C-alpha cells in the first residue's frame, strides 16, 4: 500500500544534482535558487524538496525537507527553483553556505500541492515567519486564475517577516502583524480573520507557518463555509513516506481518525480534518 501511494503522489519526483545559481541573504534568511531544467513543469505551490546536506563525509545522514518557494522559467537559466532557508540547524546552515556553482543532491517535487480553484474566488493567504515564502508563488498562480488575493503576514518580531515588499507586489492587499509591534500592526496574524469571514470577504484560506497558527485558523473557520488549506510543519526524516516520523491525526469522511504521513498525505491538508487537539498523541484505536 505504501508503494502505491508513493508512486501516485510523488510520481514526478526524481533524484538529481541541482546547481546553485544564486544564494542571497535576505534579512534573517537565505534565498537560494537552483537550476532544475524541465522538472520545473512538475512543481506546484505546496510541494517540497528533500536535500542531502553536509557533503559526502557528513554524519548528517538524513535529508532535510524544504518548501518550494516558487519556480520559474527563463531564457538565461531555463527552469529554476527558489527556496527560502533559515540557517538554524546544522543542515540548513550547510545549505546556506553553498556558493554559486555548487551542486546539491535533491529529490523533488514531493508531497501534495495546494488545490487551485477552477473559478475565480476570494482567497486569503496567511503566512507565519519564513513559512510564508511558498505563498508568493501561490499568489501568482491564483491571480492568473482570476482570484482576488489578499495576504496576512505575521511573526513575533519584524525581522522575521520575509520579504514584505515582495508580498505587496504579489497580492491585491497585504497586512503585516507582529507581536511586539516592530512592523505593521501589533497583534497576531490571526486577529483579523474572524471579521473577514463574518463579512464574507474570503472563500478559501491558504496558510503556511507554525502549527499553532494553523490550528487557530482551523478553529476560526470551523462551522463556516470557508475552506482552509494548510501546509503543515511536521519534522520529516525521509520525506517519502517510509519512516513514519511525520504522522498527524486526521479524520476521514466516515469520522475515523487515522495517523497520516505529512510527507505523503501532506504537507497540504484540509485544516478541518486535522485533529489539532490530538497532535502528539496516538488515537486510542491505534494504541
């Protein structure tokens, strides 16, 4: 069963050496661009990549998962893929240290993508910290579909907001919230959502960021007609559905809760089906 799911979800994924075309520091993060050739045609907003870090002699044997920020095609570089990386752990610091021209072992594209409406709708993109990076590429796809695209970006401090000016160029409207008030309005990024829903200003919410933020949005949309698609942030060891370290409790249409893998059944999930109150626990039926 696992092999069947993998072949269906990750049918376009390949392992290859991608060349670093650019590595630029943007605030607290790194914007890294890779050449990926024709694979660009298979990448969708919400997909992620699994990267071998540390070099051939490294003790870091597990790949690191990174969300794809956006892909593009140009005459000069062909197909390119952009990642936004925060140099926190040893693996991400190694990746951020790679110079232009370096080759990196990548498996891509992986996981489920955001669902794109077939008709123009009112969409709200909500991002927390650098987790907002994939929303910029998504915004471009939604606007091309004729959707109204508004964006909320939030973080604890202004320095953790990724590329606020780029956000303004990508959407119809942008509001920024920081908990310390150092950028935009003071408060949490979820604060204005209830009012937007009540005023019928949104049909679909797309979110990327901390799990606490995703849970809060799911609670706000519960009992409404608003669809919430969220890209969950769960640690992934293999990225291809084998290790079972990234499981989350998710309810199916029959009301049964199962432990689904974020890397295969996600990272994009229906927020209303994730059992947020059970995250970190094992359902009694499975114990």
